[in-house]
C-alpha cells in the first residue's frame, strides 16, 4: 500500500511571475520521504539562475533528492497543410551556444551553451559539478515508452470534454473576465489524422471564443498544456508516486478525477490545511521561501531537522487526516509526558492488558504489533520514549521563518 507522503516526483513546479515556484520543491522535501526531480532544460536553467551553482548542487546531492536532467523540452509542433493545421507532441532541444557546434548527446555542453546566453562566465566545469549528482539523460529514457506518452496525449486530445477543460483553464488563467462558458457550449473536437498529429475542429481559437482581446491563447498553447498533463500522467503511473504538477495541470486533474494525479493534489490540500491549522498560513513554509522570508540554506536546515517528522508523515496511510493525526500525537505526548516514567509506562500498557516489563524491558518495542497497537501508536511511543516530540517540527519551522522576519 502506498503511504500518504511516501514519495513525490516533480517535473513542472509551476511559475510565480517569471520565476520557478521553488517553494513547492522545498515543501515536498519537508513532508515526503523521497522526492524525484525530472529537470528539462527550462527547469534546470531556471533552477541554476535562481539558486546559483552551489545551491543547485546542494539541492541535487541532498539525500532526499534524486534527479534526471535532460537538455530537451516537451512541446507541441503545429504544421499547416492545405489549410489543415495538425499538432504533434515532440521532445526538442536547443542548439546551445551558436558559436560552436555541440554534439547531440553532449548534455553538459548543451546546458552550458544555454546558460552562457544569460551568463558568459558559466563554464562546463560548473555544469559538470552539478550533473555529478543527477542522471543526465533524455525524455525517451525517462518515460520508458515515448510512444505510450504520445498515445495518452492523442486519447486526451480526442476527448471533447478534456479538450474543453484545458481550454477553459487556459482562458481563465489569461483573464479573470474570460467567458469560459462559451467554450463549454461550442462544438469542439480533436481528431487524430492517419498521417499523425491532432487537428482541432472549432469555431475559433480559445481566446476568441472566450471574448478575450489581445490574449494569445491558441489551440497550440492549449495542447502544449494537455501534453504536459499526458507526460505527468504517464510518470505517475510509472513511478507510483505523487507527481506534483503545475497548478494549471493539477486543476484539470481534479476535474477529470484522474486518480494517478489526484493523489498529489489531495496531499497538497492536506499540507496546506495542516499549515493553516498549526501556522495560521496555508502555504507557510513554501510561501516563506518564495516571499524571501527564509533563505534556501535555512530552508534546507529546517528540512534536515525534520527527519523524524518526515518518518512519521510518510508512514501514515493514504486516507489519514494529517491534522487529526498530529493532534492525536500531541495528546498522547501530553498524557505520557505528564506522568513519571514508571507510571507512564504502566498507565499506557494497563490499557492493553499487558504487563509493562514484558514490553518495555529487555524485549524492547518489537512486540507492539502483537499487543494490538497500530503502526502509528508504535511509532509515537517509540519516538516519545527516545525524546522526540511531535511539535518539535512546528517549533523548528516557526523559529526559522520568524528569525528572518525579525531581521
């Protein structure tokens, strides 16, 4: 059985303005037992520019993180033949530094060339140092089956309801006053042609249908988001992990009730509800980083101090209520902590009808499952008897953020 916060994969953290939403990555590291990054050229370059070489290296070599790095980007190419526009998903790559021809399989060289466009001082040595902590690869190896991801894209594009959901999400993101209901009412279909590619039968482009002037929301851009969804859906099934998608993709997953992607969305809601309950802010930790209220270095220190909390959160069953489980842990800690050691042991095990010495003595805690204790009970008892307190996590996060506020 997959646990609530067992593992996560992130291919598109999303954007805040023109910057990557790195708060989502750090938030995942705070709660999940493992985090896998699928970094295409945009993700890698954005991370390098925002974090710098040394901090990106620190991120990728962190023991919670594994990463695939590809110099490609996922896109959709539109071709027009005799007035018929077809859209085909592709994995493309930039040429890198125009001053020098770079081999197709020279991933370090391609990434170095791309980074040099923004910073001429970047060297191959800088990039190689980072890539030592990741797997340089390409999309077809990451996916395992490029054809399967393309088949998912085609099936989604041919589904009129899904096509309209993506068009609706695109126009709503472009403008608050979009008349998205006009898209739902229109006759819109995607047709897969024999020669390959998808053609869209529609009265107009999405921006035109929604009454938006000066907004570049086209069927090509809508299908690019749909392609992102298809890739994330494939990765969720391949990794059996929570794939944390961009907000636009996640919103469509919620409406389509795709369980493979819904799981990550539900867990994100649990995290935000938990942070609202204990910190008073639904995006306390990730939001603090994005707002500049905690540094990257301090965020990693908090993550490192939260190992025991993470062991607890990643052991919860998938349908657990995070807030309820946390307060239950606090209540058990309070009950045990308010009693002298010998009485606490006796009081706890009297309820089970088992003698204390049979468990807490030389036998250790290994027999707790035979006493009718849940995995969670055993975990909390084990941690409390070793000096761990459930609210240490909250105290560590709060202290780190407030320290920056007080500067």
